[in-house]
């Protein structure tokens, strides 16, 4: 219980997956989303959006393929 953790290193490998309503996006992105009503944003620990994908599964796969740990953000 007294093991020190490098929280900065952990944060560097963590990404947050957040559902985004297509209706809340700018016109250009809404057009690209086609008939989808919801997309999933992938953000780093600083809150910067790294990706916008069609499904939660795709967001998780993208994170894992890039050696990142996905965490759901509601």
C-alpha cells in the first residue's frame, strides 16, 4: 500500500471516451456523420480531442491499438 505511482506517466497512457450527439456538432461534421445520431470522442488527459469515431467499440479498439488505456467518460 505504500508503493509510489507516477501519476503523470499513467495519465500519459490514459484516454477518455465520451459520447457526442451529432446534433451538437458543427455543420461540416454533421454532414460527415451521415445518418448516425451519436459519435464517440477520444480525449487525452489534457482534454484535447484526439479522434472522433462512429462507435464506442471503435474508440476502445483505437486506444488499445495505440497502447493507451481507454476510460469511459459520461
